C-alpha cells in the first residue's frame, strides 16, 4: 500500500540531502501517516483510515460523516 493520506491525498515529497561539502543526493520527505479508527454513527461500525495528522485535524473540523461522503464521491472504498 502506498504512503498516501486517504483524506487529503498528501504523499511524500522528493528533495535533496545536502552534505557539508554541498554534494546533493536525493531523499524523500515522508508524511506523518497514522492508522486511525473512527466510529461511523450512521452505519454503526468502525472504519480504519490511513491519515496524516493534518487529515485528522480536517476530520475534527468537518466531521467524519462529511469526509466519508467526500471520499465515496471520489470513488474510494471505505
């Protein structure tokens, strides 16, 4: 499974690791991804999402019901 937030769609960025002598090699900036369970009151069941901490804050702000509705409209299975 790829390291992508299911709520925001955020994925890892690519940049350079710069040494003291200013040599540049590629590196990845990984996202802060967590597995989190949420209770869906309308369906009376738990769902598990792979979300970033920013995604968790979005869920706290908008509510899990609206986030799940948006995810299903995009075609993601929940």
